[in-house]
C-alpha cells in the first residue's frame, strides 16, 4: 500500500527547534543554592527524572515532580521540592534561546509545503517568551500548550487538538520532536507519523519506541516532504 503524502507538519519546541543559551550546570547549581538544598543531581539526571513525570498542572508542578523523582533516585534530601522548582524557574531565562541547526530552514520549508502547527509541553507564558525571542510565533497556524490546555505529551489529546485546528489527517501529518517517550510515542499513538530528532546525548537511546524517521539534522525534513 502506498504511504500517503505529507500535507501537514507539526513541531515540538524545546530541544527540537531551539536550545537554551544558559549553561545548564550553572542554572541548576544556582537553583540548589538559592533553595538552600545540597545538590544531589546533575542536569542530565534531572531531565531523566523529568521523563518519568506523567502529568502536571503547570510548569512549576512539573519541575516539582521532576525534582522529587530525582531526589528519590539520587538520595536527595528535599523536604520542599516546590521551593527548588521555583528557584530553578527563577534562575532560567526563557528568552535566552537559540535555534537548533536547520530549524529556520525547516520551518520555512514546512510552511511552503503545507500547514504547520506547534505542539509543546509547557505553559503558554513560558513558551511564548521563547517564540517571541526567536520571532516564530506566527510561523505556526495553531499552538497547543500541552500540560496547560491539555494533558502533556505523550497523551494523545494535544495531537488530536492540533489536528482538529489544522483540519489535518493524522496519517498525512508528520510530527518532529526530540523525545522518544513524549514526542514519538505520543504522535504514533495519535496516528501521526513521527520523526525523531534527538539531541546528541539521546542518539543511542532508542528505548521501545519506533519512529518513522530519524533525523540527523532538521535539513532531513526536506527529503521526507
């Protein structure tokens, strides 16, 4: 059976189209210091713990659960993970972001080809700072802030909402993201085709999820379209 052509492309934001400019080690160290907590994890351990967070009410709740999980895994003594979460958020400049290589070209190519949407885990206020900093808010015809307006990815609801807003068919929609657990698994469960664009540390972590495409660069999007 012939694979349907792609008519719509949706993107993840953090780690896919952009990266933070701040030194993650410095941000985390500042958060522990400001919260008065002895540091018990490094950034990679924190975000590994964050991958285990299934649901959150907002960005602070997500960070609270991530720090609590990291503490459980790494023998951290933490009585108030919410204080640490707020210190981490305060130490983070959400406007200090840069495009991942090829991101601008990929967005332009996707817009030339068809309809384009954003499906990102994160609160609207936080994510809009990043979009404004890179001047790409209007590059997307719809914005789904999962975790605020829907359950977070990998729930299928964020993908379903984007498809409805774009009047798109799931089998003709490609979702591009850097997380196997949240992006690839969620997109595939919702019936979309999934392209995995991992950051360097994640390239060997294939897990149990099977993307339709693996991008070495966002320039690879052109070959799929």
